[in-house]
C-alpha cells in the first residue's frame, strides 16, 4: 500500500510540475526580462546580460539562506501563476457554454444563426452535386445543426446533446453517468484524455491572457500572447471535435447496454426515440416529467 501511495504521489507531483510549475517558471522568467528591458529597450540583450551579471555578483545573494528563499519564492510564484492560468482557463470554458440570451453574447449568437441558416439555404438550393457538397461542408463547419450559441465550441457541445436526443430520445446529461459506469477502462481513458486536452487548451488560453498582460511593461509580450492564443484556439477546436465525437460514439455503442441493464430493451436491439424517452424518464426521476413514475 505504501508503495502504491508513493507512486500515486510521484505521478501527481510530476503532473503538477508539468501543468503549473514549469510553465509558471517560464512566465516568471519572461516577466523578469520584461521588467528589466521595459518599453525603451525591448530587445537589448546586452542590458539584460548586464542585469543578470549584476544580480549574480551581489554578495547578498550568495548565502545559503538567500538561495533557499529565492528558490522558494520562484516555486510559489510559478505555481501561483499556474493556478491563475488554470482559473482563467476555467472562466473561458464558462464563456464557451454561454447560451447567448443577453447582449453582447446574443448579438454574436444571432450572427452565427444567420450564417448557419444562409449556409443551409445554399445547400438546399444548390443546382449540382458538387455545389451541394461544398455548401453542406460549409454549413457543417459552422455547426452540424442550426447554430444557436455565441461560440463555435459551445455550438459543438450543444449539437452533441441535440443529436443524441433527436436520434435516441436520450437526455445526455441524465444518461451519461450511467453509461460511464458501463464503459471499459480503454473507452474511459480515451474520453478522459480528450476531455483533458480540451481543458488543457483552455488553460493555454489562460497563459495567453497572462502574457498579454505583460504588454504593459514590454510590448514584445504581445507577440507571445497572440501566438499562444492562436495555438490555444486551434487546439480547443481540435479537442472539442474529438471529444464530442467520442461522446456520441459511446452513446452509439453502449446505449443499448444501458437499456438492457435497466430492463428496457427494444425488439430490434436498437434504441428508438420512444424507448429513449422511457429510459430518460426512468433515470431522471423527476416529479415534473409526466413520463416519470414519480410525477406528481
């Protein structure tokens, strides 16, 4: 047991270092360079080297206690900035899921909805198969169903729920915890890995915001922040596509097993919308659902 706990602790420490400490240490290093160079000498490597030499030659920094204190401050600072980036990433995920009912999010949602409808009309009115194929691909790039969210990622996550509900009559939020318990370890690891990549891309966006904040002291930080934000956006889209495809695949492959486990099976073996509605009502256990046995 002690060996197992030791190994778990080692893995958590490594994960903590990779996700927070090392990127935070890099950020602190860039921050010190930004503070030293400032706006007037953004690329003066001689000035930066002189300042580093001055710090190294300072006798007050040569004592053991001072070295330990500096190392502790750097460690705490790097972890603190890492936690700040993670918090900003969590906030960005909240923005991804915004329904877009109020301005200014509603303005963006309406714009995306208009584009989605226009692309659908273009596909319906295409005169040749080639034009139809291009129009359908354009509409699907906006959203697999009619767009309704201010963000591309929010629409993809919503589309996953809507497609599952329309195809099987299943409420994804209700059935997902039960299906998760039926999954083998290999399937769980795939879904977990995809979700971690999505979270990681959001955290990378948090780092982009922190680097952009350094622009106030050192304008080249703007370049770092923009490159980081573009990388975060690309990674977030890729991770979202993989994640929603895996979630839908899990429902496709294990939805019938869930139905069998709770004693509701279809003659054909496939989950129909009617059967899915019964499964949802049974698992939701809502007093407000007229299909539920607990309805008042």
